[in-house]
C-alpha cells in the first residue's frame, strides 16, 4: 500500500460499525484466494463496471478516474484523494488478469487495488472480493518504525491514511 501505508507500521482497524464501504476506503481483507490478510483500497463497488488501462489507470462505468502529477514525478494523485505509485520500480511486476477487459461486479463484490499499482497483489490477480472477506476499515496509523534508519517515523504517528 505504499505510499499510504509503509512497512513496519501498525494501524487501527475499525471492525465495528463499518457497515458502509465507500470507494477509496482502505480496508483489511482476509483473502481466500491468497490465504493472507491484506490492506487494500476499495476501487470498485457492487454493480460497477471496472476496466484498467496500462495496469493502473482505472475506468469505472466507462469513465476514467482523474489523475494529476505529484511533485517529484514518482507518483500521481488519484481523484484528488490519494497518491499512487504508477512506475515500475519493483523487483516483480504484477500482471493484470482481472480488469484488463471490462469486469462487472456482482451485488456483493468489490474490486480492491494497492496504491503501489504495478507491484501490488490485488484484485487484478485474484479477482473481486466478497463483502464477507472485508474485516474492517483502517482508520489510523498509530505506530511507524523505519528498519533501515533504525528510528521512529514520528510524522506518521496518529496519521489518518487517505
């Protein structure tokens, strides 16, 4: 979920009272396809038609999300909401299996993506997720430690991820 959530961060997960899932919410899923708990961003809601261009540009119901460059050029802002990394600089490139062609989500399905778009294991690989796979919404980063620099990332303490 870089740059939104980085390694060695602890988050507060809201499990109670998260009935409504909205586009761009950050959720934790217990994914049955991978057998892992993953933090991902909700992009597609039930009934949406999703298509991806270049493996990272999202079209919902035929309309593209808005993208604008961020300072430094290593990421873009998606829908004036959050930053995503759209450059291939990871050791492994994730190929798009779901969403390359238009995908219609069922009444209980969500399409989730990581913010490091070209290196994230997400709905492009394992397909839409069911509502019951969503454990809760991430509402706060309460702790962050940088292993490389061996220090706390104090700026990220009590940070609300967007």
